[in-house]
C-alpha cells in the first residue's frame, strides 16, 4: 500500500514524498524531523496503532494534517480518529 501511495503522489509534479516509515515509532520520528505538509498513515502499524502515532504527532506538530487509511472501518474507530 505504501508503494502504491508513493506512486500516486509522484503522479502530481507539485507533490513530493519527503519520507516513509515502517512503524509507528518511525512515523513519529520522521514527522518531527521532516515537518511534512501532510501525513498519510495506516491505522494498523507495527509497534502501535495509527491513532496513537497520530496523537503523538498532533502533540508535537498540531498544524500538520494526518489522513488515516484503514481496512478496519468501525463506528468506534471513525469516532476516535476524529
């Protein structure tokens, strides 16, 4: 999925992928290091879930939007992600 998203982003010449992460800890570290304009992450991640990672990113970088993807849509998860 990450590779497909990277390819999709590369199709627009005005967008660029500035970093990738394989797990929640790396996502948090990369976000605080790179300060991207947008973060796209999966809910299911090794080490922690995307909600925990997004919460930590929001604490450090409250103005960076996070788009969360998942195949596990539930009402509870949707509520928690908002």
